[in-house]
């Protein structure tokens, strides 16, 4: 298998370090060659595109250029990084005059980009490139007895629909089932969590999070898994606020899908970032000890 350029982005090096802590061992266990992109810079996140679109495209273009010079496609685990990088890649490959200007400026800065790089999310890599059967064959501790709600958020499957359905995606569900877990029906799996609205419209953000947590609970989930650092943070950190305001039992662990993958693949708990969880995992561990994973 070819080597990929791993683009962690800012979140996986800071507040969402448990995503990286679980992702890298999973790559190794599955046998995916991965090397962190040299001298990468921030993707600007989605907010940057509403401030200075040309600069946002340019800074993503620099990352694409570095990967191209190394002859590797980019793996972007953060949903926000994935979207901004993919959006910039598509724009820079267009015939738009602004795109040509940015490419010229990148070339003048020593960052020529010819548009040969693909931007891929780990879920796509695991399901389409590696394959569910190949991954399932490596499972040593199946997650029997665990009911999982897979939450995709709004950035992975929209507006690009390269590998999954934009309204009811199923790739992460299939991945969890390959790990031995039960994927519960979750109608709001691609609904927005509110993103950064908590900083400006807290009531709106709280209400959006409430729906996501309530529906997972209502459908019998023991845990929610996600692939977006901001989604993970919002769903985990707003639970006490929601319980206090609405008097509802919506308490659920919010994990990265790679943490459960690592568990199923036999990687030790202490190497998968579980200690960083704010919500107690006692109920989950009890279910797994009665099922398969140890």
C-alpha cells in the first residue's frame, strides 16, 4: 500500500489529542503507511473562508503543494480540515481567474501546485481503500454488546459526496459493525451540532446538541462516535448544561471512532486516549466486559 501524508491539523495536536492518540496506532495495526506532512500549516478552518477566501485557499494550497512534492495524497482526519482542504483543492483545479492568480503566487513562493493530490478522510480510506473485510480480519476483541450511534456531522458528506450519502451516511456504521458493535439507527447522524455557535448563540447550540444526544439515547445507543473534533467537544462538554436546563437524561460518552477501532484491534486502552474522556465510561466498559472486548 502506498504511503500517505498525514495532516493532523491544529485540533489533533491540542484539545483533540485523543483522536491522534487512537488514529496513529490504528493506522499501524491495519498496515497503512503514514508519514506526517512536513512543515504543515493551519488549514484556516471553515471560518477563515468567510474572512479572506483567497488567503484561505492559498494556505491550504501550501499544504497541498508540500504533499505533492512528496508524491503523497493527504489524509485529513478532522472534518473541518478535510472540507477546507478538499474545497481548496477543487477550487485551485478550476479555471477561475482567482485560482490561477493564487497558483502563480504559490509558485513564486516556492510552493508550486499542479493539482495531483487527493484529499482523503480516514473513514473513506478504511472502507474503500483498505476494505471492511481486511479490517475485520484483524479484529481480536470484537465490541460485542455495545450499541453505537455514528455521528458524521455536516462537513464530511456535504457538499462533496465522494464516498457516502449526504443525508444518511453509513460508512462509519459499517466500520463499527465490522468491529463487532451494533450500529443503531440514528436519523440525525448528519445534522449540524452547531459548530462554534456556542460562543455567540449559546441557546441555539445547546438546543442542537440536545437533539443529537436525545435521539442517540432514544435509539438505545451506549456511546456516540464521531470524526470531528468540534462535534466531539460540543457533544461532550454541553451535556451537564443540557441536563440542568431540560431535566433530561442524555448522558452519553462521546468518543472518536478510532478509539473503538483500536479497542477492537487489540490495542491497549491506555494507548487510545480514553483517559481524556470527560463523561464516565464505566457503563461502556461493563457492557464490553460482558461481551467481547477487554
